[in-house]
């Protein structure tokens, strides 16, 4: 799956449809979104994707990011402690919830690789959408990717260099990630968009 997403409704709905078609089955799905560098629009894309899953598919959605400065405890740590998940989640507009995986301390690294914690989240939510830190600044994506049902690589048009993306994809495959495809984000149109239909 390679597509362009300028965050218009049709592009995001197409993304939802393509991912849903690749990840069939009754259990909750963990889908990671990762870019090679910071500022490529991963967080904005994750929020738009989660919103479209909520509105179009009517599913229970949980969005998780990696926030070192989160005021609430990380979701995985809360599961281990037996704390109610509601204590570490905030509601999303339109339904669903958002929370943090936790910081990047040693304890979180150990929690990321526990399949039982992911299974607990799968039982509670239909879609768990991970806003993973860029691979250039953190190894969280590489540690988490094998526990995802699928991973989407986000690249910014006219910014992300091909060798960098190829390296990220190779690294994801080397850890056994199920690569769903890439999303070209923030594409610029230098001609009226209808002209591109004729090219």
C-alpha cells in the first residue's frame, strides 16, 4: 500500500479501507505509524486515521503515543499495576481514547515486549493505533513493531530521502514487522489538481 494523504477526508477513508482489508479477523488490531525523521506529520495522520476509524467503522479506538512528559501513567505500566485504564486515558473527540505508552526508561522497554499486555489491550479495543517516535530519535518503533499487527511508514513529500526510507523499511523487516505500506504525506500540487488526472 502506497498512497498520498493530504489529510482530506477521502484520502484518510481510503487509508482506513486499505488497512482494514489487510488486517482481517475478530480480535483488536495494533497498528503502528512511524516515520524516519521528526516533523513528518505522523501524529496528525494518526489522529485523522483514528477519527476515520471511529466515524466510518464505529470501532472502539485507542490512540497511544510515547510521551516522556505525560501527566498520567503509561498504559502498559497501568496494566501491570492493575490500575484502571480509565485513570491513564483521555477521551477523544467523537469517541475513543488517547493515552501514553509511557516514557523511554528501562521499565517501559521491558513492558513493550510483553505479548500479554498487548493481548489485554486487544481484548478491550478494536483498534489500537500507535503514534511511534521517529526511528532517527528512538528505538521504540523497532522494539514495538514485532508486536503490531501492521506497521505503516509515513514519509513527507519532498523531504524524506529515498535511502532513509529504504533503510527504515529494511530495519522494520529485519525485526519481523508486518509492513502494510507507506503513506506520502503533505504532497504539494504545483499545477491545478485536475491536471494531474491527465498526466
